[in-house]
């Protein structure tokens, strides 16, 4: 891939949008302005492997508008088997970018997820930056209260930070709600709220954010190194024909 051209890659059963990060995110803005309704997934090895194990989750991911190459393993696999170079496009950076666009374009934002004590801080910090956060709800619920509120508020952007697979399953099950873009953002709310720190720039540049998170939470993220290895060997063993192809 060269010269600022966006490339769609069919990675297994997922449509991955590849390119320079700024151009991919700019394309999201164009689609929103065009009136398209988007369900975006930030694809990494952990999400991929969970979908292999949970049929309902896999179905939800297959119904996404497209996926962004969030994980370093996904970026590597697409280059190895499709010959397509793409930036790694992390979900948190995409969320921050879209929130800045929301300020400029007067889009409204709704936040769903995180702990009850965290999500108000996330909303407050975004509001300080001029983001019109019309509503938020923590991720510890069992009823339909958030869906009812989202239905009433009709936000332009819906960010869901409930971890995988719950966040993508929830978006898929509520795709009828009146949003323009919905995207799972994992632990991004914790970072924006200042509760957790993001990996240092060195780890980000080396595409080792997963390793940094594992170092900081070795018990909670005990499976991460195993999943990284499993993903690597699956992609290698499946080879080019079983992995991906260019769509355009």
C-alpha cells in the first residue's frame, strides 16, 4: 500500500481497513458525514481468538462495518500474507481523534462502560475539552436502562468500554439504536479518566503495548502472552491462502 491509498483486506472473515492512521480516521469522518451508520471493531489477537471460541461473538464481528488493525499481530499478519503495509490504529487514539472532530463538527457523544466511579471522570475530562457528552452510564448493569437513554438522546458517537467480548456483542445486539458510529474501546475510559496510564511511547512505537499492560497486571492479563503466541502460530500455519486477501 502506498501513496495514501486505503486498502480493504479480507482477513479471515473480517473486513479490515488498512492505511495511514490519519487517512483511515479521516475516512471514518467522511462516512459519518455522508450519513452511513457504522459499527467499528478495533481488531487484535485477543479479540480474534475469542471469536474463534465463541460463535455468537464471531457472528457479531462479521457484521461490523469494518475493522481497524489495532493489534500489532494483525498488522504483521496482513503485511506477511497480503503484502499490505498498514499503520497500527489503536482504539483509544481513534476515540480521541473522533472526539476532537466531534467538537469541531458539533457531534454529540455517549459513553457506556467502565466502573460507576470512573465513567463520570471520563465524561468530565472530555467535557473540559469541549466534547458534548450528552450522557453516560457505567458498564455494570443488567437491565435496558442505557439502551433506553441512548434511544432518547440519539448521540452521534457511541463509545462502549466494557471489554471483549461484551462490548461488541452489546453493540451488535443494539445496532437498531440511533447512533452514527459505535465502537468498542476497551479500557480507554480508564485512561481518559486518569485512573490508568497508557504504555510509554517507546512501547507504543515497538508495538508492545500488550506487553506493557501484561507487566502491570500479570495476574489479570495472564493469558495475553499465550494468546499472542497462539495467534502467531495460527496465522503461520494457515498460510496466505487461509488468512487474507485484498478486496480493493
